[in-house]
C-alpha cells in the first residue's frame, strides 16, 4: 500500500520533464543526498549533478538525470527547477551517467559561446 502522496514537478528550460504524485523522492544536492516523504519540512537546496528517483503511488520508479538547479519543498509539493534534465529507463546508474553527459554538454556550450 502506498504511503501519503505529495506533488512533484521536475522542470527544465525546454520542458516539464515530470509532473505527478509521489510517495518518495531521492535527489542529490550540493550538501549531499536528500530523501523526501510527504509532510517534509519546507526546504530550499541547490541541486548537484546526479540522479533523481521518484517513487509513485504504485511503487513504480521514475529515474531522471539532472545537472544543476534548485529544489524547493513547500506545503507537500516538491519542485525541481533544473538547468538540464532527461528521463532514463536504465535506473540510478544510467541516470548518473546521463547527468554527467548533461553537465559536459553544458560546459561545451559555455566554452563555445565564450570563443565567439
């Protein structure tokens, strides 16, 4: 049986990557990993490059690789505003690999724009 649910939105500049209800989330912040359940204390944190795992009401896990951004927890709602994010079907290890690729792609874009 599912635990208490809360709202989750993962937003990148290009699109809403995920929007739905969850019973648990894990994410990587610049201070370390964070696990989030319903009724979590209000929090703001800077996101680090890494995987985000979202466990829905049916215990399905959605895994997203992210690079940078911010996480906000407020009133049973979690919003991740990311610099870059992409869903993966390969689990946590695949999401970590994808997040590193997103980081490298952003670094290349910054370097290319600086050389003009």
